[in-house]
C-alpha cells in the first residue's frame, strides 16, 4: 500500500517524523511539503515558510532518495505570510529551489 508523508501535519499532531519514515520509507510515494515551527508564546505549532521551520525536509528527502524514492513532492502553502497566499507560495517554492538534495 503506497503512503503519503505529510510531515507538517505530523508536527501539528506531535508525531515523530523520522520514526514514521524509518518504519514506512519503502512505501512512501508522495510527500506534502509545508513547514511548521513552535510558537514561543504558546508552545504550539504554527505554519511558517518552507525551510524556516523545524521540519528537516532536506534530511528527510535525502534519506528517501537513498532508499530509492522516485515519487512526488507537492508544495502545500498553509503559511499565510506577508503579501498573502500567492506571495507565500512563491517564497516557499523559492526556498525549495535552494535545497541541495
């Protein structure tokens, strides 16, 4: 059964992303990309620009690639930064373009 990895939602649910990858890496065929960070005032997760949060996508994707991942990445802009959703999506995509995989 193919699996979707959604590290952003795992972060909000308090899940261990690396453990999820380790247990199911061979079945992951699709990765949703969005980033989260802990709000220092509330201690709860909040969305942020991709690459600016606590999710190590470069490490995760490198591990998946080493295991033969040939699936899909989907940018999901849940973060609504300055300039609204369009500007936020462009900022996230631009950050992804600089990843060294």
